[in-house]
C-alpha cells in the first residue's frame, strides 16, 4: 500500500494553475491569505494551498509576517505556501505591495491560466506561474499539520530532473493552449506537490513529528501500510506490532513519537475520514458507511465521528450536501 498516495487521494487533492505572469525587474507581487479568496478560486474545498513555479528569471519569496526567512527562487524552482499564508514575491528583498483582489475568480467563459503581461519595470525578464491545490481539511487530513508554512522545491535537488521536465511541459502548454490544457496543467501541479513532499521527507530533522516523519521510519511506515491497506480490519496494538516485527511497547512508543498520536487514535481518525467520503456516495446509509470502515455498530461509529468532527455523521452529510448545492 502506497500510504502517501492513499492519503492524497482520500483528501481529494486537486490542483489548478491560475496565472501565467510575465514580469520585468523591478517587480513585486503580493498574494492575500488563501482564506480570503478560496471561495472564489476553489470553492469546493475546505483548505487551499498556494504555489508558484519560476519558469524564467529569479525572485525572493516570503510569508507576509516575515517570521520565515526569505527564499531566493531560481529558474526551475517552486515554492509552496501550505498553510495558505499571505505572502509576497519580487526582485527587491522585503519590498511589499497590495494584492489586487479582483484578480481572483474562476472564469466561466475561458480556460485557465490568466496571462499577465508587462508586469513591473523594464529590466531583467522573469516568468512564473501561480496556482492552488485544494484538499479536504475535515474530518481528518494528517498532511496539513505535517507541512511547513513555506516549502522550497529546488530544481537542482534530488528528483529535480522530474521537476524540470514538468515545468518545461507546463511552459509549452501555456504558450500553445489546446483542448484539455487546463486539466493537464492541474495534474502537473499535483505531481509537483507530490515531488515537493518526497523531497521534504528526505530533509526532515531528527525528532520531527507527523505522517511524513512516520513515512520515513521503516517500522511506522510498515504499520501505516497495514492500516491503510486494510482499514476495516480489527487491528490491535498487538497485531500491528507483530506485523512490523516489534514488541507491543516498543511499537506503541515508536509510533506515537514519530506520528504525534497513538497508533489506535490515528487508525480511528483515518476510519472516520474514509467513512465521511463513503457518506457522500448516493444511497449509502450511515450504518453501511460505519461497517465499511470496520465499526461493528452504528452507535460506536456515531460516537467516534462526533468526537473527531464535532457533529454526528447525519448532520455532517446534510451540511456537505447543502455546501455542494451552494457551490
């Protein structure tokens, strides 16, 4: 079982490239908090991640509160703002601007991306694309707390050949749009994000916690593969420990240390996430969704769901249906 792929699929990771920007130095561009524009750019998702890919030229990029170090992006690099923080980019380190909120909308009469020309001054040329990755935040997305606020994807890093190839294809597509181009670019952005996560896993410091740290650990990743491969199985600490070749106590400590939550709590949370997706299918009852993920009784499932989400599964399903109609 490929746990990372399973998580991204279950939280419905979906990409979109919105802007193809042609700039000349000096230039500066500021992006608002994604929470202020997510209803305009990706209204069907609870959490939206902003990203930028430098196609030509270079710039500085930084979160707006400047609590993180500015990062210099070279041609072929990308930056991802996983928490959706407001941020700014430009050729002059630390220089800010005001975002144009009118730019952020999903067109209904043309395909993305929007092309922005003659941006900035009359100096060195730069070109970059900007986009978003939407995903579910609830009931349970273990990725969100595991990602840094800003992720620098270097063209020269391990796996950089793949990133360079994807950027090259994206550049060609924006220059010569064709049928299916918007979907093609959206899939490229998703692949870029997966590459960024793979790169980040390799650079995690000792003592890091979260699912990415767990995926790096041989025994914890094996336990995650068991849980994700058979989420409805009657797993116990003993059976999981036996499955990965550790004692019960060593496994329990190791899993909690890497993941930040106990093994059985993670399994319960993930079952609720899967059940929530099942509840979106037509004709699936709450009892059927509960049984599908391993709950022997609807009452036990209701308690687990409400404990994690805050509302019972029936109320959750009604709220999702109302939101889908509104979008």
